[in-house]
C-alpha cells in the first residue's frame, strides 16, 4: 500500500507499507481499515501478480543509475534514469557526483 504525503516537497513520493503474506481479501480489508481510520483517503492496493514493486535503497539506486549511464539509451532506460535522478535529488544527493 502507498500513501501520498501532504508536504509539497514530498508530493511526488509516497510512503508505502509492506504487509507480507496477506491474501487479496486481507489486503482489501487493510485498505478499508486505513480509509475508515482516516489515515489516507485513497490508499493504493498493488497486486503483486500485476505489478513489480521495487523497494531500492540509495546504494542500489546509485548502482543501477551508473549502469544505465553506460548502456545504450532508449525510452525505458531514459525513464528509469530520470526516476532515479529525481529520487536522489529529492533525498539531497547529486546524481552527477558519483556518490561523493
């Protein structure tokens, strides 16, 4: 499940919660409970059979970004690079600094 933050600085990014081993019905119940408690108006239920959700740490993102920089450019790699760069910039890292 993902929840958008209220701050303008964090608007593009959202918190997420891993709830391992839930069934689809249990996940739906969790979403209903979250909505009912007023914690989020529109939590996003993500079906792992349909979506690959990667929870990458900063080092992994930097490593993948470096790999994408040396490979051939295409729409997919450019989109991934842009997403990684935006996330690193939001976290206060300069993607062009090579982690320095």
